[in-house]
C-alpha cells in the first residue's frame, strides 16, 4: 500500500486539478520477491526453514486465502515441517507470513511487523539514527507489508487491480514524531497498518519500538491518494481496489488526533525566509530507478539551511512533510528555512511536549521558484547521553 520514490514522497499540490508538469515521481517497475532461508543441520535449533508457496495470475486453478474474513489471492511463505522437530507439530495455518527472516504479520494479519538493527552507516555524528534512516525504515516496512499481503501487483506498492488500471499510490503528507533516536547497534521493531482516509484516500501509520524493552520511540502517520501513472492525474479509488484493501483496514491511529499536525504549511518567499541555501544539485546516486530524485534525499537538503548550532545542540523531534512536485537530475534546488516559534524553557519527557525550537522549511526549484517540498520541524535541546 505504499508507492514510493523511496517512500513515494512526491505528489501534486492540488488534489483536484493535477497537471502533468506538476506530476509526481514513483517507482513503477520494481518488483519485490519473497525468499526462503536454508539452514544446515547444526543450526536447526536456532533457525527455521521456510518453504515458498505462491499464487499468481497464471496459477491454475486459481488459489485464494481468507484474510480477516475476506477471500484474497496470496503469496506467502510458510514454515516447512521438520521431521524430528517440534516444528512438525505446528499448524501451517498459524505460521507467520514473512518477506524475510525479520518480517511477519501480527494481530490477525492487520499489522505487519519488521525488525531492524541500526548499522554504523545509518547514524549521524552523535551515533544515533538519523531522520533519513527512520524514513527509509518506514518505506521498507510499508513495501514489505504490501508484498507479503498477497495483493501486490507489478508496480512498486500497487495492488493487482491498480496495476491493471495503471494506477499508483502517491503520498500527500507524512508526519513523524520522535521520542528518542536509537543508537548504533540497537534493534527496533516497526509495526505498520492501513486504513481508509475519506472516500478516495488511504492512511498508513507506523509505530517504532525498542525491540527488547517495547518502549515506543517513534510514531508516524501519512495520507495517500491514487494517480494514473501515465496521465499524472489523480483518480478515484476503483471499487475493485477498495475490495482488495478493505480486508487490511484497521481502525487505529498511531499519532493521537490532538497532536496530529494538520495545519497548513505556509509557502516561504525571499522576504519571509531567514536563511537560503542555493545551488543544491542532485547527484547520480540521488536518483531513483525512474531517474527522479529519491525523496528521502530531500530531508538532507532541508537541513542544509538550518543553523549548524541547531543541528549540533538540538534533536529534531517532529517533522511534517508536504511533497508538491517532482525534481529531476537537471534541476537545481534552493533550501529555505525560517524560525516560526522559539520556546526555549520547560520541557518534559513525553512525545507531545512543547518544542524548544520550531522551523518552517521549503525546497524550491532555483530557476522558477516553484516549491517542491514544504516542511515543518520541531526541535528539543539534546539531553546528555549516559
């Protein structure tokens, strides 16, 4: 349920009238595959073998599975019984569906859970995970959720019915709230699920926990709409697509409504901006498979115009992003930042504590000044690490 240009972070500014030149970038052809793990006899007591069971449009006869009371076509990995092992007595019906050794469905397949370890190349100068790292984790979990659900089509996160109609998901807004950043070597688990958002949208939420203590350390929510990948125009969700999605909808929110950032992010101008960084040029490694900028890269560009003393002394505890138009390799960008609130003083140890600093940001095309991304960030003074 996530069509991403590494999280699908591109979409039109006006959801009612989308022009081609203001279109979005998506990954349209990348296919994810399931794989099984093979273990030697010496490691059987610590690892499990999996056998791949697939169904697709070419299967005969067509196979179906029941998901939350509804029949759906599935691609799933189930545990293969091992003779002489207690695994042989486990029911295949109760086996976890996985896309790799670290991902599975929980809560009757409404929630998909995946585990990640924080690698050395995913941390910043303070040895903690960066916001870009968290965004990449959210993307990976969302895409694996789609793949393991069994309704994935031939597009990047699209369902089968969407693929038949040349439709893709595009994200319109995402908000991430960070209680604390994990350190190098920590393991985290991410839960993700989806729900309807109005008549023609979908909401995807995430919760990140410490894998061992189960402490919730990050919450995120996002909204999505459907677009025709050729005309670049928004589309209503066809009834066939709704039928695919409905069995997976879960009426649950990760970010409480009272702290959800629903306020409009104002457009910045030369007159309202405090800091402008020009000449930001996409590199080859910034491009995705469709030759558009990987939009997680936008976060780094946003931070280019944030004062260095803020980056050194404060943690970003909240980020809200609106993606408005695509950026290509030939484009030059400008990063604009201005403070919107300064509230240095009391803070407490809760996710909705008042920020010490708040900024409004915008990335715009340098030539014609059209906005690509608008953002709002909140920051707290860094606590001394123990």
